[in-house]
């Protein structure tokens, strides 16, 4: 809906408001009048009419203020409402992705706006993904919309010389959307399949458009290899099942084969990038028949490479786990020490969960229990909270002398 409206009328901000109004109209009218034969066409038509009314009102307001028609919105904006046959599906969505990643926006604003307009994530979810307060993210998204409007950008694929610049932001957006679906930051469910499915669909589209781009191929391979494990990450009671405890015989063989083939091909012909390294790590895990057979030295080497290509606290967390598997928990815990001073991560549950895991492996069970409980208090996902509390519950709160 949003992509169709922006293509016909422009004005991302007004289009998003019109979509919301159409959805609200549907929730109030359909239960009484019944669902229309073509719900999407109904929604687009209603949203388009709302948007045309707003544009006409804006034109009239400007005329009153200036007493001249010279500053009025041009009539070309007031096109008839589109019908379903005029929507372009994947092409429209991909074009909207690139529009939201306009070069006039900062990289952070590009990602935030695309997550909101295309990914459908709430402002709170986006804020958690960026580790910033929700009001800060709301202001960032609002400013991004205003900036897009002020540039006069038209709905269409960017020129060839601009595409590479926007592509990196697009890939980061798709990565974050997939991650939010793979492990939801909040709510009663561990996974949001609609988000992982949408991220995969859009990444496949970008890969078809740019089949020789190594990072596009790497990101798609990473998603495929992770999604192959999806059904084994949740137990019968909805509890989180860690990677080491998953039933690998139930991993999707088709997705595994596709992901391994794609990353193998990409690594053999493209310049190395962070998504390819992450996909290579996922492939190492996928190729191990049992958790005990994982090639941890190779995983550690890849995380060290990733920490060089794209250093960030989350990479260091995973590197600490791999280092502990190779060199022992003390090495991993030493890598965690500097992260406690990182304000972005100090109150994030992952830091405390990893520390708890390494303390448990070292035998410091009471300290591990304390860290598990701290991680559970900081986690906003209910399945992760339950998992962390269960881990803590299996450990004593003090140790014998």
C-alpha cells in the first residue's frame, strides 16, 4: 500500500498517514459491512483518496496564505486513485527501499526510516536495535521523513552511480529486519516469522538485481543458514533452545544446501565483507553433524576477522564465546571485561548472559547464577527471560567452602 501510494503521489510522510487511516477505516467498516471482494484494492483506493484530499487541502491552504496559485501543489500530484492492477509488488517495495536510503540522509536515518516504512517495525523496536532511547529514534525518523520531502526525491530506482551508496544501508536494514524476526526483542514469542520471511524475500529480490555483489550474496546466505534452524530453536513449551542443544537432524536441508552453496560461490569470486564472514561462520556450524564436532578454531578465526572488518560489541561477545571454546573460559571472560564500560551494552542482557555462560563453564556457579538473573531482568523477550531464569534455577545461589 505504502509503495503504491508513494509511486503515484510522492510524499512518504503523507502516504504513511493515509495508509494508517485506511487501515483504521477497514477495522471499523469491515466488521459491519463485510470484507470487500478485493481487500487490497479497497485499502489502496481509500488511502489514495485520503491522500488526495490532504494534498488538495494543502494546495488550498497555500493559496489562502499567498493569494496566488504559483505556490500551489501542481495538479500532477492529484492523479486518480490507483487500482490493484497498477501496483507493481516486489518492484515497488524494492524501489521504496532505495528511496528510504536517500543519500541526503545519514546512514543511521536511512536504516531507521526504512525499518519503519518498509519493515513495519515499531519505533520502540528500532530503538532497541540501535541501542538508543525511543524518543531519540522517534525524532530521527521524523527528521528523515522531512528531509526526504525537502529533497523532492521521486519514486524510482536510483541511477547506477548512486546505487552502491544506498545499497549498504539497504543491506543493513534487511539484516536488522531479519534479526528482529529471528529473535524478537520483546513480546511473548521468540520469533516473528513474518519479518524473517519478508527480509528473505526482499534480499532475494536484491540478489536477483545484483547477482555479482558479494555482500548481497553473503547476506542472503546468512539468512538462509540461520532460517534453516528456525523450527529447532523453540521447544514444545515455547522455550528457547540454544544452538548446542538443537536437534540438527531437523534443520532444513534445502535451506542449508542453498546457503552453503551460495556462500561458497560468493567467497570464491567477490571481495570479502562482513556479511560473507558471518555467513561463513553459520556454514561452519551447519556443517557440524553434532555440536561437539564444531570447528571452533575456524569459528574463532572468522570472528577475529569479522572484528577487524566490522568491530562492534556484539561481534566481541560472540568472539568471546568462540575464544572460550578454544582456549578456555578465562580467555573469553577477559575479552568481556572492556565491554562493561560500553554504555550501549552495559544494560544489554546479552553481555550478562554470555558472562553467566562462561562463569558456569569455569565452575563459578553462584556468580553465574547472579549473572543469569541479571540478564533475565534486562531481557525484554519473554522466551529469553524464561530461558535465562531456568538456567539460573539449575545453579546454587552459593557454593560450599
